[in-house]
C-alpha cells in the first residue's frame, strides 16, 4: 500500500488545488466563480493550518495569528449555529419559554432526541425569516394554534416545509383555515401524542431522504467552482498526513455535538473503542451518524467538518484501493444503487447539454452493491 503524500507548505497545498482545478476545466473561470473558489480554498487551507501539527513550516507561520484560534471543536459543531443534519425542527409558541420549563416532554433536550437541530421561537417574523433562510433544509414545524395561521400562510409554499403540527392548548381553534393546508398533519392538545407523530414522520423521512444529490457544472453557473474544487479537496484529504490525535479530536467534537443524545453517544463510544483503519467501510455503511454527517458536510461544502473527517476519508480510500488490488477484474465492475431522486433533479439531468462544457457531479459519496436485488 502506497504511503500518503506529504505536503510541506501552504503553497504546495495551494498549487495542488489550483493546478488540478485548471486541468479539469477548459472553460474560462469567471470572476465571481474565481472569488467563490478562492474563498473555499482559503477556508480549506485555514482548516489544515489550524487543525494539524504535521506541517511545521506552516504551523510556525500561523501560530500567533488570530486564525489559529478560530477553528475550535465547539465552534465546528455549535448546534446553535450549524446544522449538520438534512432536517430541522422549528417550534413557534408565544409561551415557549414557560412551556419548556414546565413540560418535561417538550424540553429542548427531549425535542433533540427526535430532531437534533431544534430551534424555538416566540415571534412569527423571526420564525418565518429563519425558515426562509434555511431553504435547503427539510423543516418540521410545530406551532401554537394562535400563531399558526399567520405563520403557515406565509411559509406553506416553501419547498423545505415538510410537515406542520398544531399544538392546541385552549381547545378553541378555527378548523376552517387548518383544512386549507394539507401539510398540517393534525391538531394536538396532547403533547405526547404530537411528539409521537413527529417521531414517526421523522423516521419515515429519514428512510426516504431525497436531498439534492447532483449538481450541474457549466459556464452559466458562477458558483459551481465550489463543486469543481470540492472534488480536488476530497482528493487531497486522501493523501494528507494527519496528526496522531486526529481521531481523538474528532470524537471530542462529536461528543460535544451530541451531548444529551444517548443513542448517538453510545455509537460514538463504540467508535472510540473499536474503530480501526481497516473497518472504515464497515462504519460508513452502518445506519448511524457517520455517513449522514459526512455526506451532509459534502453537500454543505463545510470544509472544517470535512477536514475533521479527513482521516476517515483517507481510510476509506486506502481500504477501497487495497480491496481493488487483491481482486482481479478483467473489465469494469458493475454495481447497483437504489436512490430516490426528485423530479426536478431528473429534469435538470435531461436538460443537460452534453455538447457544451458542462457536467453532472454528485455532491456526496455513494454506496453501492454488486447484488442487483
């Protein structure tokens, strides 16, 4: 097995990214695309500098700068600012603070056992603004009956709104307006029943998670330099030297992110005790947070989180490479994958002009099998 490449300086990392990016694309880079790519490159280089101590020449230059202290684990996985899941829960209630204190079932800790990224609001405008700003994240909404009509009428047609639950504490609500919105699941006066329905719906959603999995790269799109460059970043992550404590930092960061979530912490404890480089694929293919967080970071283009996963990405690559070397294939290997794809994505693929400088790029890792059934 070939040893990992070593990058001795920031310039070498920078040159690798710029050179591979220019080799893969013959189209002229537009100014906006260049700025976007440069911004992403800057984030990646900063992530390398601030996380690893295996590049002394780089580390020494940046040790006393403010950027050195920017990327701490608690900032990478600050659930108040960053959502690493594909979905979120928004609760709107004018008495939400009092309810959280008096109703243990509706405590933030319990809500996060159902949906890890949960936001509480007591103001309709702020709640609406948040939902609009997170338009790429599937959103489950719980709202009180007195504020529900105003919120629902404003956000109902947003594509990211998945389902809505009305929490009625007065037994006095207007059925007429509710019947106009099919995304409203039911009106509940019992919080336990509401949360049980939410839990079932979230489970169904996760079983059929159909996030955007392809992106079209073409001359007309000035932001797709991100996707083109991201391919090179993943390539570099497969070869970077990682510090001995990289796994410990990874576990510490996730332990903080999943604070209070018993199921995830149990999986994390097993990961800490049992993970080996030759079990990377096994861990990736399990039904746990590992593949969800990694693919979400890829879709979000979250460079800091990707770098935290760097050792894991490298282990997957080396394991796949090793398995390929010990198996004899005379021709291409045919594998299969079942994937839910949204209709609008299918239409975009059909509309692609393959005679021009454009291509389709998947924005996450794919798992596949040789068994068609």
